């Protein structure tokens, strides 16, 4: 398992929980994630029969009608039906985990019941994801913490007080291996509700890795989150954004997923570190673009530097303008002709 934190490359998780509809499509999306260069793929281990008490409870979300025009529309369906599509048997989850291992992908999963915690442990996962809806489910948070595994918590519609309470509960069980996800509400999230500036706030308060779960089209918000310090980013993937189901419309298709990873890696390199450090190659090249001091007239030996007639021209192999000013009260050692590029050895 790769480390996640400020001294590490941004960790890229592709979410496939809401966009698969069975084992084969789940495997296919894992292949997309691996081919794109992702670090992990995440699913949602859910038992709709056990979780949803009202099978007629409706859930509304937007779908993409036309990629060219960007036309969308809002649809509704029973929450039970939506979650049912994501269900796999224990045997299928084990098979999928093995398949992801073969692809070199870390396997992350959101879990909702104690038996799913046991399944995650059985699969030798390194982490457990807790849905934002369960941020106040303290009994379940305690169980997750007691596994000793890393615990990722989604924050969704949670207040800062909710986040603090959840972190305190996990830490009270002796587990400080926590990642806090800034997960704006909405499918898709609206820009005014995303509030990316909370990322450094969370990092400063808790001294924990902070992730950003991007529920908006494109990946400009993800890049902004990385610039603000996000240690992990999570982005949903799909085979087709026009699929009539939740979260597909703002997900990445295979080609986009590859470009997404490339962009994240380039941004990570571009961000660099807090110190301005030049490489030897950069130092070498900068001299060619800087200026040296050239004599604009012949000068006899003993002339004060401040009395010399000079021009400042490229390249910068000789005495720079800054050095010339510092040496104003010194004198020429020998007579020098017009056009001579002044050097430190010429004065004393």
C-alpha cells in the first residue's frame, strides 16, 4: 500500500461503485482504472435489502442526455433499485478483489454493516471507507476503528462539528490512521457548494491527510483541490456518461481517465515544494539571459569603477549589474579597451 500524505504524490482513486451493474462491468471498470494509471479503484459494498426499509423511497438525480449539447434532465427511481444494481455476492467481491490485485490496483470499498467489515478484512484490504450518511453512526465508526485498518470518512453534508465528533470517536479506539474526504453534496455538486478552501482548514485542524471526492463534470475542481493540498483525489469513471443512472453524467470515460491521471501527475510535479531551489542546469542556462558589464569607452588603470562608462548587455558571463554596483569604490588594475566585458579579476 502506498503512503498518502504531504510528502507523497497525490493518490488517485477511481470510483466505480455507482457506475457498474455487476461483476463483469466492475472488472471492466477496474481495467479502465489500471490502464489510466490510477492507484486504486473503489466500490460500494452494500446490502440494499438490509439497508433500505422503504422500497418505494424515491431518489432524484440528473442524467446527461446529449454529450454535444450538454443537455441534462432530472430522473427519479426508488433508492432500493439504484442500490440493488450495485450488489455483488461475497464470492463475487472476493473474485473482484483478486482481479484488482492482478491489475496492480489497491481495492477500496465503502461499507455499511459489520459483516461487510469482516469481508473487507477477509479480502486483506488496507482501508475502509465510511459513507457521509454514516458520519454520525458512532457504533459503526467504533467497529471500523477497531479493525486497525485505515479509515476514510466522507463528510458530505456534515458540519465541522460532525467531522470533529467522528474523528474523536475513531481516535478514541486507538486508531489515528484516518483520511478525511472533503465530499461536497450533490450529484453533480454545484460550484457554489463545493468550497474547496475547507481542504487546508481540515488539514490544519486535524493534521491528517485530506482527500477530495469530485462530483462535478471535468476535472478543474480536482486540480484546484490538489493545489490547495489534497493528498488523495477520487473521481468516478464510466464507460458512457449518457448511461441512465446516477453519477454517470459527471464521470470520466476511459480516454478522459487517462488524461485525468496525466494532468494530476503534471500538476503534482509543477507544484514542487515550498522552497525555491534551482538545478545546476537551470543555473547554467539563466546566465545566458542575464547581463554583463561592458566598457563603453577605453579606461586607464586606476579608474574608479563608479566613473567608468559602461553598458549592460547579454550574455551574463562577466560581471553582472549587481556586482558592478557593489564594486563602485574599487579601481581598475590595468588599462582596458572599449567593449571589454568587465570581470571581477579586472578590479581590486
